[in-house]
C-alpha cells in the first residue's frame, strides 16, 4: 500500500521549509503546517492507517518528540498501544538506553524496560517525522529489538535521502518513507 501522487502532493505541499534553522545551512522541515491543515493531516493519517492495518502490529513506538504526534494518533486508529522513545533523562521508570553519534558529539535515547508489557516477540512499528543521518532511528530500532520485541518497520513522513540514513537503517529493519527529498 503506497501513496498516490495526489496524496503525496497534498502532504508535501503542507510541509514548510525554514531556512537556517536551527543553524546556518540547515533547511528545517516544519510539520506544524501539516498538523494544522486538516485535509493534509487527514490524508496522511488515513494513508498510514490503510497501510498498517494489515501488519498485525502490537505497538507503535514514536521518537521524541514529533514521532509522538503521528505515532499516538495512529496507535488509536489501529487499536494498539503506544510507546515513547525519549531523549535521555525523561523516562521515570527503569530504562535501557542507546548512544548514537551526531555531527559533533553523542546523544542518547531511552525506552522503558517493560515498554512492550509481557507480549512475546511484540510486533512494533517505529515512527518519526523525518530521517536525516539515521542515527536517532537506528538507535531507536536497536532499543526495540533489545527489549525482545521485533521492529517490523520504521516509517517516516520525509527522508533526506542524500544523507543516506535509510540505507543504514535497512540493515536492521524495513524502512518506509512517504516523501523522499533528494
Ligand atoms: P537523524 O538522527 O540525523 O536521522 O535526525 C533525525 C531527527 O532529527 C528526527 O527526529 C528529526 O525530527 C530531526 N531532524 C533532523 N534534520 C531535520 C530537518 N532538516 N528538518 C526537521 N527535522 C530534522
């Protein structure tokens, strides 16, 4: 189940480019203009529902923070649970964590040890708004698999394909990006 060209255009046109944010040279893909556009948000969520309703998922895991918006909404539509993967220091219970490298320095994401309850080999969809270098998503997928669950696919509204983050991530899970920026 892939996106029609009309649907892709509606979603693409609703995402705003902000030049030089958060620092010079970065084109920030602003999804707040997708969220406040009920047609575009509806087209997106309906597409995600149609694609994933046959995946037999147990949970959706969203990446801090924009992955929470799409992930939590989709989890409710599919009738499955939602799990947040957060930046270090935000989750209150026992966590496992995974470090990843940034252009300058290191960052870390965490998940609750019991996030997927006691479901054996829970089938999990990972979701975020955008994949750039893939560092965050790779660490997040590793965390899911470390809990004993199975990351069946990672889904992104946008992929900055020129950064090749998807390639790296494909080594540990399936990857689906609605819009590719070359
Ligand atoms: P990365 O780990 O390099 O794949 O970066 C992905 C994370 O950073 C995601 O959570 C994105 O929301 C955010 N991000 C990175 N680059 C951009 C960008 N150009 N526009 C919007 N968000 C971005």
